C-alpha cells in the first residue's frame, strides 16, 4: 500500500514542521523528494541527511515561494532536472495575525504572495510537467481556519480559504489529464508556527479539540502520503480535514 517508488516529489517549505514530516513520509514510501526552503538551508540539509540515513533519496530545492514568477521558474527547472514531477505538495506558508482594525495592506500582500500566489506558481509549473507525463498529484496545505474562520486571523484565513477554491477549480480543470488536486486542512499542529502560543492559550485550544490534543506533523504527513499514492487516485477536488474533530 502507498508505494511511491519511482515517483518524484517537491514539498515546498520542507525544511521544518509539517513540510519536513511530509518530506520524510513521502521518501519513506520510496519517492525521491526535493526539499524546498527559503531561509533555512541548514534545516533543509538536515532533512535530506535524515532521509538518506533512512535509506531514501532527496535533494535541496531552495527558492522563494513568495515570488510567483521565481517559484514557477524554479519548479520548471526542477521538473526538467528530475525528468518529471509526479507529486507537488504546496505546503510553504506564513501566518500574520491580528485584528482587522490593525490589518496592514503590506501584510495582506505578503500573506497572499506566499500562501496563494506562490502555491499557484508552483502548481502552474507542476501542471505543465504533469501534462507531459500524463498524470500527477497536487496537494495544497490549507488550514482549519480557512473553513471555520478565527478571530484575529482574517487575512490568514482568507489566504487558506483561497486555496480551497483553487483546489476545486484545478481539480475540475485537470481531471481529464489524470492530475488530481486536493487540499489538506490541518487543525492545530505542534510546529514552530504554534510553539509561540502561551500555555493558557494552548490549554484553551485543547478544550476546543474533541480529541483533546494538538496534532502532530506526522499525522498530516500520513494524509499527504494517501493523497499522493495510487490508492488515493479516485479522490480529487476534496479537502481532507485532519483536525482532531475541531471542525466537522
Ligand atoms: P512552519 O513550522 O512555520 O514552517 C514553515 C515552512 O514554510 C518552513 O519550511 C519555511 O522555510 C517555509 N516557507 C515560509 N515562507 C517561505 C517562502 N517564501 N518560500 C519557501 N518556503 C517558505 O510552519 P508549519 O506549522 O509547518 O506549517 C506548514 C503549513 O501548514 C503552512 O502552510 C501552514 O499555514 C499550514 N498549517 C499549519 C498549522 C499548524 O498548526 N502548524 C495548522 C494549519 C495549517 P524556511 O525554513 O526556509 O523559513
């Protein structure tokens, strides 16, 4: 089950957190994984080393997803170098939180540049390569707040909700090309992004999660492996919610 031998994959934001877990999980199933990062080259190298130590293969793919044209060019070059790109996991993301009254246009632009436009730039290049090889898997990492909203996260939620519209549209646009497009909507997951939360906020959060705990990056990675696999081949245009029951 979930055999990815012979597949090539790119995971954006693969140097840390959820992206790192996805890189390791795809590689464990046999995929050759390109680990994208923007600043964290050392972390990304550590991911490649860990994959190789576990018997897999991986390489670095540093580029800024926050510049759509740069992302598109980089993914095109990567697909050419690898000979094909079977799996794209558009995971790189940032959060800039705050109440609407404090929202700055620059912050909104940055959020959309990385979370939405960058993901689209990667998908555009991936689709071109996948059309040539007659198939592929695109997985966007959205968020539970893209569906349920969250006070203080309007701009972030908007960017993550945008990914769900993109997922549905691209799924319809490329189904005839044997390219599936899905989203994963994680709940609250233990990573750098959530470490910053104070203890009181974390315990409040746990109360709002029916399973009573935050999730792990590995639990998101398992969903990505499923969607990337042949076994997930009849799933497209869907949002796979991995959130401990926080939003049902
Ligand atoms: P994280 O620990 O903050 O890691 C973010 C990753 O994205 C890093 O690898 C970072 O690379 C990369 N990145 C950021 N900006 C980039 C850019 N411009 N170009 C290329 N890479 C960039 O985040 P995380 O918690 O693992 O979250 C991963 C994804 O899941 C995000 O899209 C996030 O919105 C989503 N998500 C997270 C949670 C959660 O609870 N953690 C919940 C729902 C959704 P560098 O190391 O080079 O900076």
